[in-house]
């Protein structure tokens, strides 16, 4: 025991001393580099890039009063050989609550790019500038610093129209930062949903009764209260390890770049539709999902061993014994996270296991709380059944994805809504005690909580019914197929559409969301834009893209936004999951990814990656009729005011 403690203490001292040495060696965690981009014979773009060490961040040019020193640039134009055009533009940073200054501040992590347009009046070889800045991590800040930057105009690179040159003083976007922020939000959502899934699993008949049993075991078998708490903490930690390892296996199988490949893959969606239906039937009581009993017996025998090994096998025994309840939830979470790619399966299993492990640790530390736990009973099976209905409903989203990608029109909006109305209607009847299932106990009366939940589900069913006649149903936008993907796009009895008049379509155009004139081919749309002298909005989207539908059904219908989309620009929607094959003569090997481009969707995905260094949808780019960007592109943005301001900015720059 003492030798173990000595080892741990020695190890910690080594780590601390090593950390101190590293910290002492760090002089400045930021490095500045410069480059110059030639726009025309007299116009240049000065580009300053800050590369930051991990854990450090650089503040924006605009910070609130009383905050840190903002980043600022001063250009030495005393010679009069050039003039500054507009303000220094910066990339998309993060707006978060700063822990040091205790206010919401915009800052940059990993890297930051600043761009300044200039116009030369005489021949200039180089330009000097000075940047003042401040860098911090989560616990401390370095003193404000200043650095001299040199921009060499004789080694400039030429701005290409295809990648978006400077127009109207605006600079090209920084998609890497935007994609990083979007990815972070996606992982946070996965963690939160998985944590809720773990909490739901905790309330099932296979897990909930184990809490008092396991906590009592640790507190009674341990010689001291501290030892019992330590063992319970180890037990919770091993639960987390087991599920995170499972997430790591899924990550290794699917890889880190499976976002579009999986979420829009027809086979993937059909397989997981079948899996979720299978899990739902298990939760509803059709059968029990159990692993081989020999597994549980062997694991349980190892759990009798003393020490850390025995505690690990106890955690593993819980995972196996509770599989009939946790298996469907874990399967559903892994399905969803696998479609996101990257670290999502690991993050998902971390959130799920954390929700299960926390109660064991907390109740071991405060055993008196056990008296406040509700008694096990029929309500635990009710939790399982509710989860079964939810899984059955969400299963049809995967089936809908496959139908949308193939454009088969087998599961159109009305059919999808009819299925959801039936599923949630049955759930409402179950909660109100009108339906019983195989594992339900005799119900003398229903509780107030169950009645409230039943009434809420019933209200949700009533809310969905008008959707059969064309109501937008914004609460669930993104889940049903879009309005135009239906038997009666404008509702029963209405054949004229939302505009109320017939629309004369240009060549190669069709009606898209909200009856907007939409081109699905880039060249055709750009040709039309040149003809009518209007700017263009490139809409990188997907048939199975949930956030794309949310934008089209929640933000685009707003009168001011819709007016701009309808009257002031040309809309080109490029579907990256379009599975129609390109003619053999048009197929090619991508210069960016090295993959064979065979389908229309592959073509637009490659186009987005090549020209805008982004591969997320939705992704919106405002350009003129020659392809020059009018402002920084934007992605999913449910804030109508912000999206409207972005549109207006692009239109103003075009004019």
C-alpha cells in the first residue's frame, strides 16, 4: 500500500516538475507570418496569420470596455506610396464567456487570419505594419505585446476568381474556423443528447434497482467510509471506460471522415432503420435482448475477486446484465453519432456512461440520499415503453433519408406525418392507460405525472394533424420531408402555391422551397445571373440534411428574408447527396481528394471543398455573376436577424 502511494506521489512530482520546466521555457505561444495577394495592378491584400499554441487564444479587434487588449494593426503609410482601403477584416472566431475577464468576448484559437486591402499609388517593394495583441489561456494572460510585420509586395500571389477575390473591400471567408466551430457545436449536442440517453437508461428496470444494491455493497464491504467511496468512484470510472472503449471501436470502424458518406448513404440509413425498429420492438415487450448467459456467469465469477480487478469486472457485469435495457439506447446513440463521424461516437459514449456512473459515485458519498429514491415498480417499465415508441418514430427518419436521397417519393411528407401521428397517438393512449403491453403491471390509476405527459403527447399529435393539409409544422422542421416533397405541396385544394400565382420558369430552373426559382446546376444558374444582372447565392445543401430543412422552413419564410431570396438574387442549390450518376465523359478524379467523381452529388461536394475549403451543409456563399465572393460565407444560422444582415451586406457590396 505504502509503496503504491510512494509511486503515485513520485509520479505526480515528476509531472509537476516537468510541467514547470515547460512553462518556464514558453516565451510567447504565438507566431506571426505574412503574405501578400495581388488583386490588380494597383490593389493588394495584406494577410497576417497568427499561429497559436494549444490552449492559448488571441482576442478580436473589437472587445467590450474593461476587457483585454484588443488586437490592432497600424500600417506605416508615411511615404504616401499607398493608401488603406476599408478596415482590417478578421476571420470567424468564437464568442464565449471568458473565464478571466468574466464577459462575453470574441477570440481565436489555433490560428487567426487578418486581411487588409490597400491601393498603391507608387511602386512599393515592401510595407511595414505593427500589430499589438494580447494572448491568454484559461487561467492567465501574458502582458500585451507588439510585433513588427513586413509585407513583401514583390512576392505576392494572385487572387483567383474561382476561390473568391476581393470585391467591394470585403475579404474571403475563413471556412476552417467556421467548420471548427460548427464541429464543436455538433459534438456538444452529441454529448448532451447522449447524457440524456444515459439518464433515460438509468431509469429502466435493468439499471435503477442496481443503484442501492451496488452502493450498499461498497459501503458495507469496505472497512472505512473513505474506502467505500473510493471503490464506488472506481466502479463509476470503469463504467465510463467500458462505454468509451465501445465508442472508440465504432470510431475506428467508421473513420473520421464519414459525415456525408454515412448520413446520406442509402444502405446505412436502411440498415439503421431496421435496427431501430428491432430495438423498439424489444422495448415494447415483443422480446428481450440478452447476451449469452455464459458471458454473465464468467464475468460475475471474476467480480468476486478483490481489489481493482474485481471492481472492473463488477462494472463489466453491470454493462452485460443491463444490456436488454441499455442495448437499444446505446445502439441508437451509436447510430446517430457514427453518422456525424470523427470523435462523435467517443463523445457520445462518454456522455452516456457519465450519466450512469454519476449516481453510483454520488450515492456512495452521500448514502443518506438513498432514502429519497423512489421505489422500483411498474413505472420503470413505463420508461422502457416510452423509449420504445420514441425509437420507433425516429426509425422512420432514417427510412425517409434513404427515400429522399434516391428521390423515390415512396415516403412523402403526408405519409411520414401519418406514421408519426399514429405512433405518438398510440403513445398517448398508452400513457393515458388505454393500452397495455406485455410487461405492464396491473394499473389501478395513473399518476399526475403520467397524465401530464400523456396530455402533452396528445397535444403534439393534434399539432401535427394540420401538417397533412400543408401546415409548416416548425416545431419539427427538418424531421419530416420538406413541403415540396409531398403529394400535395401546397395543401389539399391549393394548386397555385404559396405565391398564389403561376411562375414562368427560366430554362433549367425549377421551383424550390417557398416556390423560389431555383437552379440545381451551377453553370446554368450563373448564366442566368449574368443575363438578369443579379448576385447569386450558392446553397450547398442535401436531400437528407436536417439543418438545411430548418433554415428553409424557419428562416427563409420570414418576409424580409424571403423578399431578398425571391427578388434580389439568383438561388443555386447544389445537392451534395444527389446520387444520379454523371455521364461517363463528365466523370473525373478529384484534384483535392484523389477520389473518382461519379455522381452529381460528388461533383458539388468536390466543388465546395475545392473552392471554399468546406464540407458542411448548409453552406451559403454570396457571389457576383463571375464567381467573386461578396462577403464571408455562412453556415447554419437559425438567428433570422443575423442571417438577414448577412444577406443585406452581400447585396450592398454587390451594388
